C-alpha cells in the first residue's frame, strides 16, 4: 500500500507533537524551520541539503519532547552544558532510521558553539553546516515575543545575535541573516500564522518521493519511543497497544494493509500525551480536577495532529478515539455509538487491556482474572465494545503471551 504522502507533510505534522504543552500548541519548530530555510536559500545551499535542513529543524528538539525538565531548559538564549542532553537523545532516536538517519548528526550538534567550547569540542566548520544554521534559527525564534510588535523587537533580537557572533554563531551565517532581516516580509511571515501552511505548501521535496506504509511504521516506531518515555510506567505501552490491536484486527478479518494501519494507530494513539507534564503522569495519588482536565486533552491533540497528514483520516480516527465509548459518554468528542468505527473500538479495548496489565504509579499490573473481570464489567456498562472484549477474552491466552513477550523486550 502506498500513501499519497510526501515526507514533508508527515514531518511537519509530527513536529507539532514537539510543540505540545499543558497550555496548547506553540509553533517553535515551524517558525525555526522557516528561518533556517531562508538562511539556507540565502547561502545557496543545494536542494538536497535544504531538504535535510528542513526536516532536521522540524525535529530538532525531538529528544526533549518526553521530558518536561528538558523542555523547560530550551527557552533562554544562552544555554548551559546540560542542554546537550536532548540533542544527544535526538541523535540516538534517529541514527538507525532508514528514513531519518541523515538528520541524526545535524540534530546532535545543533547547540554546538562556533568557538568550540561545547562538550563535543568541535569548532568552526567542523560543526555540520546544517547544525550551525539550526542553532542560529533556533536562538532567533526563542527571542521572539508574541505579545510585542515584531518591528519593535527586531533591533533587540539582531543585537543579541550580533553579541554572540563569532563565539556562539558562525559569522558567515550571521551575515546572511543580517541580509534577510532587512526585509520586512521576513519578520511579518514569522508572526503571521496564516502564512505557515503556505510556506510548507511551496516547499519542493527533492524527487517528490512518496512514503509507503512500512516507511510510516518505522517513523511511528520512533515517535512511540518518545511517547512512551513520558513515564517509566509506560515504557512499552504504545507498542503493546499496537501489538494487541493488530492481533484483534487480524481476528476480525482485516486486510494486511489495514492491519498495518492498525499498527500505526496503536503506535501513535497517545501522541497527544506529550502535552501532559511528567509529574502528572507519574503522580502516585489521586489527580485533581485540573490535572484530569489536562489528561483528557491528549486524544484531542492526537487527532488534530494526525488528521493533517495526507491519507491518515482513518488512522487518525482509530488512534485518537480510544477514549470514546459506545454509550457516547467518552471524551473528547462524545461520539455516539453508531459513529464510532470498529477500528477505534479495537484500539480502545487494546488500550485498556495493556493499561491494566502495566504497573502504574498507584497500583501494580493486574493478573489475568482481574483484567478479565474489569473489562467484562466495562463492556456490560457500555464503556467498551462487548463483542470485541468477548473476542479478546476468547483469545486471552494468546493476548497475554503477546503482552509478556513485549515486556521481555522493553526499551530504555
């Protein structure tokens, strides 16, 4: 099966997951990518390297996405030595990827100082050019304040960058940025959210290649690792859900392509959990009403991110509607029984099944009979699809074996 999807459309959508916070979405990665791309054009970077630059910039903080302590370090112009943890984590996530391996080294060095005083010890042109561009673009973007007119801020921002010219930043790149910064349109584009989609629409992917479903699975595996790293209690959760959902889909007679789509939906169903601070996910006691409200937003963001990807409409529904219930009282869309697709019901059952078997901050993982009792009660109360739960319980021995196998292959 071939998705009618270009890599840029997938990457720019998934990069939004890196922007999630308890207060909603920002556009740091998108705006940084726009700045970096303009610098690349200004220095006549060739098309292939501009593509790598764009993708790497869109994912440059991938290594910090699951760690709110790391996220909070990224908002100041000058960085401490511990800032490099997330750059190294991003490198490790991508270095073995067939699709994104070329992004790993640029991301690894995107905070390296031009003068060589960073932990890596490399300096000047030893630092990858793409890393140097991302560094400059990233620091410019974090200095932008949305509540102040950009033309009142321009002079302060460029003065701050010049103060680090030759120490933090590559002088030739700063010179290129100075040229670009003379254009009022450059700044206006950055503060005009209605322009962002136009920018990406006009990007010409080299070769305009499409991704096949196995490519997308490999990319989803990377993001599943990030998602499950949000808590030590969920180190294999997304993969567990994907494995059980595939198993149930196969039992329901889904085609091979649909089973692979189910795998992607399982891997990405909790993408929106990157909006939930680690301290809430790992809280051992009862959550407050405010904390529950934050928890309940995660499937909404999963849906809004995935629906932007070409060919993902079905996957988006299967993935994001896993807290909708047959009685229509689920969240966040309150979808009525008849409108809740079978695929979404399967992911919901798989999600509950895996969650019950896992250790959580407030309880240890449950035994088989406990899981069965809870799930059959939920089905009887119209909180889970009764037919799917019944089918899973018929094959529970195989399902539990799959779960145990997944636990034996934990990552991290």
